[in-house]
């Protein structure tokens, strides 16, 4: 943990008490998991995301040991042996994947558990025609090394944006360790690789482990087992172990192509797969898409048909909100403190994380009063800007249960009994505990529309001015008013009214009006995306460009965009153009370097020329070293 956050660590005695409660009190694993689900395991101090003993419980839930008894009879035992094996595995993988083809390591790399830099591995008898940075051989190991360097740069860019409101993650050492962990995981799982969002899963794990860590030198009298289990020198390795365990359940939601084992069984393209019976061919559907469709089209329909019908009729696609909810495990919908409360129960309940899909259903039920009366754009706003705290400032008394733990309990109830009756009970529970009304408010009335066709315009003008104006024919009585109305309708239309009337009549006959209405309906449907794009445009365009008030591309830097937002075609074309220009410059530079190194500087009688050539060669080598 960074020096600025060291004061937030708990006292060593608190960590020791949590260790004794988990592993030295003869509690069964089932009892501890029930306590985690009910929020009775450990107590938080205020709204701080740090809870003493939380990472110890996560290690118990996620680090797989070798149970010798049935789960109901298992006494909670420290998984220290399994943790030692995982720590050694991480060190071996880190040293293997971070080593350059010449046996060197990047500056500043620290071996976990030792606090020292790794020694350089000297390699002799190498084929320099193949193993050198300038070789064009297909088996040149430097090509893979350069690709890994670019991958680490990409990961580092995402890590730098992790939880920007928490200063702990601005620490350089923390960011370096997060980058190393994500890099090792991505190269060990090439089918998935690294995907945006993984850093927001790893960050809370690393924070919790570092929060519970113990410096062995500062606590010499503590139990050796406790110090080893919570050793600060192994924070990165323990975070990698927990992250790998979480990704065993969540990793399928990051898959973007069919796994290699399944593809090798059939000669068909990777996006096509045979059914189980072999009778038909169906396109490959990413697991995250299937999970999102189940949440809205199956689970929500079973427990709340009214809400499902409203979202279905509005045209809400479940992938719009489901991908972010599931991949990030709700770290964007709730703050870090509430997200980790949800994780406590999620880790204790099911290693497959199927409960996360029912948490999404419970979240939809919690905002049903906002979704049902809303149109497409308003529903999209509520789903992408989920209200993290359902309690309003006018709530008289705080609820007896935290809203995040209530969400867990409701998700378990829905999973065990998915029916409309269960959905109704959840709705009433939200009313009793969170003061959310049961009755759905009426939808807002549509804005009034003014009709301005020929005769109606003249009629409204006559009605508005006749009765209240003395001296006009309409003020003398009913018959006079009717005669005035008749005369007003028979008054010849002006030139603008005549053209408008003829245009409307011609449009009806040619079907133009219907086409315009269809276009307006499509515009209304896409209004949220247009509004989002307009909201990102600059308010004051540059003065030297006359057309800069209408930019065609998103002018925000990529670092400020959320990871789920797709890039525009213009941005991708610009990136490809920049990449081609960079490749051309690199090619010209390498060509100049090679030509310079091939010059002959041994010519006799031309000392000045030979000296100039040697200087140019030295400059070329320096450029290559950069």
C-alpha cells in the first residue's frame, strides 16, 4: 500500500482476531458462508472499503484446497498450503514471461516474496541471425517480446484510470503490480487475452489483500502462520491467485471467440458451431450475450412480466446494460464499499457466479417504478446511470439491513423460486425497507402539439380575438359569431398558407408524409445516442475554422472514455492512418540504420571519411538502442 494510505490499515490484533475466528474457532465452512451472506462476518468502519479480515475470508472461499469431507461437515481450515503453491506458481510465471530473449529483465522488477530484483540469465550458443531485434525470421523471439511490451502498455493505460476517486490506486507501485498481474493472466489465457474491465475486477482484490497485510519485520512476536498467510511481501501473488479464481467464473463473460478446443474439433469457421446432436449448424454466440438475454427475456419475464413487457416494447437490448453489470461485477453501479459487500456474499455463495445474473434481476426490480412509465431514452438513462443509493434524503429512519446485502438476499430468493409471487414479495420488501412505492406512477403526458393547418389557424385566431374585442362582429351574439366564423373560413388564404396547404395535400397523395413520420420515429428512437454525442461536443469552436461548430468525431481523448463505449469509424480510420505513417517512418529509420551499418570504414587514405562513417554508425546504434 502506498505511503499515503498506510494509516488506513487495521491494527495487527484485528487481523489476528479475524484469523482466529475463521480458522481457529472450529466453525464450519457453511456457517462462515452464511455469516458472509447475511453481513454478519465482519463489521465495516463507516463507508471505508477496508474491512479487517475480508481478504482472509475471500482466500478461504476462493482458494481451492482438497476437501476430505462433505461441505456441510467441513471445518474451516486455513488454505495456507494451497496458497504457497499458488505463490510459487506466480513467481515462476512472472520471471518466465517478463524475461527478454537476451535473458535480461526490465528495470525495477521485484520478485514477490524476496524484495530483490531477479538476476540476469546468461544464454550462450544462440543463433544471432534469428535471435536479435532486427531479424525478420518468423521464429525470432523478439517479435513476441515486442508484442508483450505493447500489451503491457495497453494494460497500464487502463490501470492508470482505475477508480480515479480513490487515491490508493494513484500509487506507482500499486499500478505496476496490477499491470504485472493482468499481463501474466492474459498471456496464460490467450483465448481471452486482456479485455477492458479486468482491471476493475483486480483492483478491489488487491486493495483488500493489501489492507490486511502484515509486515513480518514489524510484528516479530505474532503467530508465524498468521504472518505468512497475510505477508505483505506476497500481496501481488495472493491478488493474482484470487483474480484467477474469480476469472474461472467470470471469464466466460469476457470471451469474444469460441475456445480453441472447440474450434479444433470442426473444420467450420470459428463463428459457426454444430449443435449437440450434430443435426444443424448455428452461429457462435458469445456467453455474455446469452447471459444478458437470459436476464431480460427469461428471468425477468418469470418474476415481473409487467416490467419485462415495458422494456421489451421500448426496445431495450439487454446487452446495453448487462455487459457492464456482469463483466465488472457491479463496480460501476455501486461505490467500492458497496460493491465489496456484494462480493462478500457472491464469493461465499457460488464459485460459478451464476447468482450475479439474479442480482441483475433484483436491480431491475428495484428501479421498476422508474422504468415502466418511461420511454426508451429515459429507460436507457436509468439503466446506464443506476441509482447507487436507493435511499432518499427524506427517508426518516435508516433500514435495518444495508441495501447491498438486501440485494443479495433478494437475488437468492429469486434464484430459488423464480415466480411472479416472488417478484411481488421483493417489490413489497423494497417498499418496507427502502421506502420505494409499490404503485407505478403514471407516465408523463406528451407535450402539446399545435395544429396549424389552413382553416384551423383562421378559426383559432377568430375565437381568440372575437369575443373579447369590442366592435368586432363576433361580440354581438351567437348568430353574429356564427356568421363571423363562416366569413373567416371563406376568407381567401394568404400565399404562405396556400403553399403549405397544397404541400400537405400533395404529400398525402405521394406518401411523403408517411416517410417523414417514419424518419421522425427513427430519430426519436436514436435520440439518446445523438444526445450523448452532442453532449461531448465543445461549447466554443475554434475561431479559425468556419465549420468547426459541427465536428464529425468525438473530440474527447481516449483516456476519458468509458471502456464499454465503441470507437467511431472516423477514429479507427485516423488510428490506422497514424499507424501506417508510423510504420513508414520506422521503416525509413531502420533502412537508414542498416545502410549506415553496412558502410565500409576501412578505406585507406581517407581518414576523414572513415571517421565520419564511424560517427554515423555510432549514431545509428544509439538510435537503435532507443
